[in-house]
């Protein structure tokens, strides 16, 4: 199973994020839009894991002492991904998320889990495979405060051709 740690959102927040996606669509930005139920902020990607490793990751989740109650989103951004772009919603600088993510990475490494070495940029993916010329700078985003529902260990899988993120275990914030 393919696993990752994430911050999750409540239904009201997911509705607000969906409205931001609609602004992108109104500007004619085509791509594979994130399903409403899949909105999250990744803290650490684990990758393929056994059932035994998943149980160990659940234990790590419950050992975390840092928490996060809310995030402010403030801007759109993009990453290059296989010659195309991934559009995301940027998080205002948040020392609480940084502390949580650092604690998680340190704990994972202490337990011999390998995590990516890229610089951590907390974000919410809105769409994948958008054109690199997409006019993201024309989409105005008002700052928005979103409550965090939980810190979760999630599984990524494809069901009937759709990417689905399933919470295996969570700690409510």
C-alpha cells in the first residue's frame, strides 16, 4: 500500500477549496483537478509499505506532540511535473506546520523510514497536468483561514480509474 502523512480538512473547508478550483476553471485552465475528498496538505510521503510498516507508522502518528489547528492560504503557485505543471494553493508561513513536519521527519528517520530530501513547501494541490502557460497569475485569491481537522496516515490508491485517498488512522486536532 502507498502511504503518506497529511493534514486533513473538514467539509466546509473542502467546499471553499472547490470554489478556488472553479475560479481556475473559469479562466479556462484545463487539467486533472483534485477531487474534493482528496484535498490535504502532505507532511511526509512514505511510499509503498507493508501492513507491518503501516502499523508502525500508526504508532508514530500517535507519538507526535506537535499539532496544527489552522492554516492560512494566500496564493497560487505551481511545480513542474513531467513537462506540465501542478497548480497548488500556497500556505502562509506557518511555524506550527514547520515544527510538526520536522518532528514527523525526525521520528520517521529514527525508525528507519526514508523520506524525500526535497525542501518542504506546504501546499494544497488543486490540479495536475495543467499547461505550463496557464494564466495562474490572473486568478485572484483572497487570503482564507482553514481549520485543520486531523493529522492522518493516509493510503493512496486507484479505484475505478480514480485516485482515492483513504484515512487509515488520524489524530483529531
